[in-house]
C-alpha cells in the first residue's frame, strides 16, 4: 500500500487525460489551491452524489481560490458520459493504471462484503499554490464530504 500524504508533503506532479482526451496537469505555482479528489467509479450512486456536490459548490470554491479535479481509474470514454450526464463543470481525469492514486496514497487494501482486494480509496488532497499538501483526507464518505471539506478549509458554508 502506498504511503499516505500528510500536510507539508510535496504533492506528486501528474498529467492525465480528461473526459475530452486532453492532458491536464497539476501545476504548482499557479497561484491557486487545487482540490484533488479520488473516487472509485463514475456513474455509481456515491460517486455521483460526491461529483454533484463538488459541481454545486464549484463557484464558491473557485471564488475562494480553489480549483477542483476528480480522479478515478475509469477510461476517458466513461468519464465523458458521466460528465455529460451530470453536467459536471470541472475536469475528471482518467488514471487507468492507478499510478497517480498510488502516488497520493489513494490506492490500497479495501474490504467489501467480506472480501479483501486492492482498489481506490475515496480520498481528497488539497494542494497549495506551491505544490505542498495543505490537507489530506482518506476514507472519506461520499455524502456530506464537500460540506465537511468546506468546514475544514474554513470556508463559509
């Protein structure tokens, strides 16, 4: 299992394909904070709820200086359908080989219905403008996560 990131760590850089097939990179030094959230699978109930919560909070997050990107092991084509179906207004990125998830500590052992397997751990990492981890949350709940994140970032609800 990959080591989890903690506040103050250097955030691993990455370039991944978005739902339109274009490259998107984490760019330290952009002058903005980036919320990087990892979710297991597009178009599933929990992941849809979480994505729609980010969509509905995006304007206020951006006005507070935060950009949002979602990362899953889904292929670009599935992300495109999910983005269109839910009218998502932030990039979803494809990490099919889960290398970025591993680098962020968001890939590891999971247990479900008595079975143990390797998979994506629902996680959110906030990267500051200098490329440092400002906040790292693992095993987050899909429902209510964005509201909790806003409280943790001390943003108005």
